[in-house]
């Protein structure tokens, strides 16, 4: 299964390099086909690895192979090590599976863009980086994959590089993620100092032995910093909504289905470290709960269709953090997978809407699209129901499993359970607000004027087929694990991350009943306000302003970090660099010129005199050195 | 008797003489110089293949008496790390000569002769195993630079040259005095044979020269002007190669011969290095032009390298050597890219640039690739170097690593600014429609540099494993590092995981 894991990595990398080097020698369409094929190969390789691993005993499913020593210093060595185990294979399947659908969709969506080749090279590079992240067999390689997916995210958010807002959003995403990279690196330095190694096994053993010590807590905090930045959780969440500047399929693949969920993967992969630092683990769960409500509230007032979905992504990852932080690892991963399906579906269906409306993303100019785009409407509705956790769609099974686990995790878990329920209500409300605004009611003037219907041309076929497959996925993906009845996924992941909580049947039932009830209540309220128009939104200006400014995080960070940084830099340039560092020499220069005039008489023009003087000077210095020694 | 080191030093010098002395026509002087530089690269590759990284001590050693009564000899040879720095030198100088040839320089014979002479002098600095010889090469390296900046530079070249001369002369004279006193007190000028010294003043004499030349904060007054006013390829050599000669001096002389003073002054130097890292990064972030960003980022990177050198353990040292090579390649590529952009837009002001990505895929790809490597994205060789350096200096105190990590974030900020200012948004007022993409000649110069960086990214251990004799620290000692206190275990040093800690080392004066 290791060769398959390598193929899974190298196939998209090869495609990316090939497209870059070939330049204009291949057509735009060919670049799209090449990228899609390479990602499909990656998926097949992941399936082969999956089948191979199923053929083994469940205790013997982890392979660690080192290709070569990547970095070394004395007896400290870090290899280019691949780890193939149930968790990494699970992630590989999700990434390359959803990835191949989304890259295929892009052939249609990006048709006619004049820099398609660059787009597909970046996408393929991402599908190389993400498996590298999940297959990385030690902490350093994990960080390498971590950084490379961040790089791809930067490249793709800023894909429309002539748009200032896209460039700014790309930079913001990169820098906030660089902050997370830095906290992770610091955690690894501490680990190196403690154990001289960055192997997972060594780190986990040490964590177990040093449980509760400040060092373990710091390492866990550093890891959490990285996870929070990558997964856009409070307090490092502000880059994700801006990241919607990227093309819609990018939002679907990177900023919904895969990369942003890497933080959840990290929490599960390094669970032994977090279990040795229970307070930090609780903090992770708490941040997740906080984020899921915060994002749900902000989503209520967004008018851009992609931003609503972006906030729902933050909110859903909040659920995953909640689950992983409370030790319900398999349930968090389960939700990660179903979320990949239904969120990719929502984004891609939104992409069709945007495409059909000539690039319009403002929901206030949409409306009544269900008659024009009936199949898209159906797909979007399936995605929305899955997101709201309505049975039998996939989100129901995975989200309720997390909530049930929370019920089993003591008073803290029950508190977070209540928060999660509030989130379920908000999810139903904001999701169906979006559904009714976009598809319900009468066609808006803008829509009547601009809409162009899908036809049977190749771009539309690519988009239609991939969305169709994802629609099926968003329905059935949840059925692979039904609480209390069967749990193959939990069994598969069990050897990697043993859950800390096991909810009982009653807890499952309570969680499901409450969550579905509240989700339906949210949908009902959305119907009352946005479809039936029986109720209107209360004005509540201060609250509205608070939500529209996303709780003023951007403004606060601007004043706390960016502006002081700029002031400091300007101040240093004006007060230190020019007058002191540069000026000292100008002073010397002026002094030298003045002195030079006076000493000019010493210029006899005789080289021997000069030589003598220089020798005397050096000798004096030498004497001084000998003397003061 | 192995002549390889001598050939590496004197092949370019001989080339310089040939270029100077014969009346070559305009184009052929440059072509000949490039040929010699490429031959030098070939000789270096040969040396790399023949180099026994498992061996203890000097390779390609050659020694001839010079002034026998003073124990001065012509003594050259290479350690692993000096071989890598030599490789950096010959590659960057070949690229610089190629760049000069491509953009056309006045008085070509003088110009190319000086570039070749400079190559030989820098290689000589890395090869010299005798202090006096080291000093000779050191001065031989500075003189062509004065001329190259002063004659072929931009409008403000005169002021830049004066600053550069004053700063480096002051440092050099201090070093000369230190060399003489050290050699006389040791009864030998040989770097391998001589023992340690505990003299703080001698240490400071050497350290001042190296700190000025690197430069280290706050002795960088000459840097912004010199990097802005010299021609791009000379700036590339200055920041890519010559600065490495200075930090090499720290490594070969200051650390090895002055273990006691190094311990005493460690915190001071670490403070200056960390300050330089943050200060340089902040100024790079607000610099108004391309060269300013690269210049101040150089200051920051040299601070980082110094952090590694004075971390006092293997991780810091290995990381520092790797980062020296990385930064040499990165900053050379950045300066030459900046030069190419300035040729097209007639300005390096960020506000007047922009939008160059559209229609110029080669330029966009190279600026993006170099910029991304420069900001040390995880996975790049620069990241590997920074990681080891910070992991090393973490052991001196976690605060250093925190400052270094802040430097990583700041590096992302200024490099992204560089990239965006050139490539992104609407075309700036200075960027005309018909500004061309990179020409094949420019690609021929830049692609090998970026290619080296990518190759190192795949396998940074190629350098970290092969800088100091392999693996264990005790073998390091045998490799000529007898003087470096934290390496000898019998000095009461304690091995702690990666590094070795030696709280109190004193050698009799």
C-alpha cells in the first residue's frame, strides 16, 4: 500500500509541474483534463491503499516508510517519512475523491478564463500538498504539508490577481496561517529540546509520560494555534470569509471540503498530546463551540451567497472541533467527511447559480431561480437539508453523533451540547434564508435580465455531472455510520484514535430529537420571514451593525497588530535608520572632509611615507591589543 | 599535495589577468569571463564529487612555507562547510557575470576582470587555512568591490562607495591588528595548528570586521546605499556571497579560536542578531522600492544566520550553514530579478510597478517561486535552515526562538508585498504594455539559481549532513574544530539531547 500512497502524492505533483513547464504548448482544455486525470489517479491510488489496508488485521494497519533523510543536525534526523494508516487513508480518500469531482467541475466553470493553465497547475499542486499533510509521518513533514496547502490557498485565493480585494485576501490568509505555522514550529522546538526527535511515536510517548506538565500544555497550545489558524476558528477566523475572493471551485475544495478541515485532522492525529493536556483539549472544544455560534450569527446578515456558505463552513468546523476536543475523534472525522460532500455540493451549486447570473453573488439580486434552474435547485436543497441536519441526509448522522458525544462528556460537554443546539437552530435559519432568497419567490429583475440557462455544451455537462454525483454523496454519505446500529467508520479509525466518550442509545436519541427539532424550527422561521413574508426582520440596529461588522474582529486586529506594526516600522525608519545608522556616517563623512582639508598637508605624495604611517598605525593598534590583553 | 584548492582559487584570477592583459573585443571579454566562470563551476563540481565527506580534517590540503620565521605559510584546503560556500560563490558569480554580459557593461575588460578576480578572492577566503593568507584574500575581495560599486554603480554610487570604504576599512584594520597579535602570540599564523585564545579584545577585533561586513545591526549603515546604487549583479554578489565571507569568518575564526569570549559575548551578539532580524524585517516591510526590500531582508537574514552560529550547538551550526547557502542563492536571484524589472520599468519604486503577471508567465513564475522560497514556506530549503537555526537557538533560551518565529511572520509580510507590488493588481504607471517577459538569456541565469534552491528543498540534508564531518560532534572536533569549546566533551561539557552545553570554559591567555 505504500507505493499506492506515493502515487497518490506524486501523480498530481507531476501534473502540476508538467502544466507549468508546458506553458502554452498545451491547450487550456488539455491542462484541465490532465489535472483532472491526475487527481483521479490519486483517488484510485487511495482506494487501492484502502483495499490493501482492509486486508490486514486491525492492529497491523499502520505503515511507516522513510524515503530519505530530509533534514539532519548531529544525531537529530527527520526523514521524508510517509505514514499510511486508517486515518491518513481516510483523509486521502476524502481529499482525492472530492478533489477529482471539483477539479472536473472546474473544467466547465473556468472555461473561457484566459489563465486556466495556471489555475489547474495550482489545483493539482494542492491535491499533492494535502495528501502530503495527511501522510506526513512525523511532525516536521506534517508542518511541511501544512505550509504547502497554505501556499496553494494563497495562490488560489489570489488567482484573479488584477483584483485588489483578491490580492489583499490572499495575503491576509497567508499571514494568518503563517502565524499558526509559527506557533506550531515553536511547539516543535520545545519537543526537540525535550526529546531530540520529531517522530510521532516518540512525541506521543513523551506526552504520555509528561502528562499535565507545562511543557505538554505548551506543545498542545502550539499545535492548537496551528489548527485554529488553518481551520478558521476564533480567534484566527477572519481570513476565511475574505478567501471567497477565489474562484468558486477553490472555495469548494480548499475552503470548505479539505484544507480548512486540516485542523480537525491535526487534533485527531496528535490526540495523545492533547489527551496529556486536557485543559488545552477542552479549550479546543470550547473554541469550536464559540465559533459555531459566532459564525452562525454572522451568517444571518450576509448578503453574498458564497460568504453565507463560508460562515456555515466555519460553523460546521466548529462542530468538528467540539467533537475532537471532547474526544469523539471518529465522529469528528465522520462529520468532516459528510461535510466535505454537502459543502462542496453547496458551493458548486452556488457556482452554477453565479455562472448562470453572469458572475453575480449578491443574494438580494437573485430570487425565483427555482424555475430557471430546477436541477440546481434540487441539488442545493439537498445540500441545505444535509447542512441543517435533517434526516435522512448525511449531515444529520454526523452532527448528531457529535452532539450525543458531548452529552456524554460531563458538565462541560453538556454546556457545549447546549451551545451546539443553538447552532443547529441558527444553521436551519441562515441556510434556508439563503435558499428562499435565491430560489424562492418571484424572479428578480436582475435575474430575468441576466440569466442564461444551462445547455448541453461541454462546460455545463462537466458542471452538471459532478454536482449530480455530489448530490448523491450528500444524501448517502451519512449512511455509512448510524448511531447505535452500525459503525464501520469508528471501527476503522479505532486503532488510530480511541474515543474518550461513548454515548448511550438514550443520549443519541435525545441529541437527535432536539437537534432535528431545532433545525426544523430554524427552517420554519426562515420560511415565515423570507418565503411567506409573514414576519419581518426586527431592526435592532446595534445588533445588526455588530453582526455586519463580524463582531469587529477585523477592526480590532487592524488596530492591535497591523497599525502598530506599520507605525513601528515607520518610526524605526524615521528615528533610527536615517538619523542614527545612516546619519552617523554622514557625520563622519562631513567630519572627514573637514579634517581632510587640514590633514591635506600630510599628503606628501611619497608612497614610502604613506606606508610608514599605515605601518605605524597598525603597530600602535597591535601594541594596544597586546597591552590590554 | 593536492592542487584542487589552489586551482579553485587561482583559475579565476588567471582568467582575470587574461581578460585584463589582452585587447579583447567588446563581446568576447564577457564571453571569455563567463567561460572561465563556468569552468570554475565545473572544477567545483569535480571537487564536490571527489570530496570525502566522511573524512576527518581538511580535504585538498596544500601547504607551502611562506615566511618561515613567522610561521606563515600558503595553506589552503576545504572543510565540508567551506566547500558548500565555495560552491555558492562560483555559482552566484557565474550567474552575475552572465547577467553583466547580458545587460552589457561599459569598459568590459576591466569589469569582467574584476568580477573574475573577485571570484578568486572570495574562494580564497573560504580556502585559506592561514590567518595572514586569509587577510590577504579578505582585502583582495574588498578592493574589486570598491571599484565595482564606484565605477559601474547608479547615480548615487560615489556616496555609497565612500560609506562602504569607510566602514569596511575600519573593520579591516581592526582585524589586521588582531591577526598580527593573535599570530605572534600563538607563534603561528596557521589556522589549523594554532590554539585558542581567551582574549576578549582580539575576539572583538575580529568580530568587528565580520560584523561590519555581514553586516550585523547596527553596523549596517553602508548597506542600503551600496545595495541600491550598485548594479544588480554586484548587489547580488555583495549580499549573496560577500556577506557569507563575513559570517564564515565568525564560524572559522571567532567561534573556533575564541571559545571563552564567545561565551562571554554570546548574549550580546544574540541580542544584536535578533534585533537585526526584527529591525531588518520591519524596514523591509515599509521599504519603498524593490532593492530596499531585498537589502533589508538581507540584514534580517544575516541576523538569523548569526543566531544560528551563536546558538552553540549542532542544530544552530548546521542550520546556519544551510541558510548561508540558501540566502546566497535567494538574494542573488532576487537582486537580479529586481534588476530585470528595473530595466523594464525604469524604476524600482513599488508604487509605480504592478500588474506584470499578465502576459509575462516566465517572470511571474520566477518572481513567485523565488519570493515564496525567500519567505521560507514550510518545505522550502530556507524553511529547513530557519527551522534548524531556531531549534538550535531555542536551547539558548526560548525567547530567541519566539523572536525568530516573529521574524518568520514578518518575512511573509514583506515578501508578499514584494510579489504583489510587482505582479499583481492593475499595471502601474511605469509598466508599459510592451515590457517583455523574461528573455531566454535571463532565464538561463535565473533558472539555475532557482533550480538549485528547489533541489535543496527536496534534500536539504545534502548540506546539513555534509557540512561538518558526519554525524557526531566528537568527529567535528577531529575535523579541525578543536578550538570550538562546546564540542570537546572532556572540557566538562554536558551533552543535552541535540546540543552540548558548556557553562564555563576558560583558556589561559
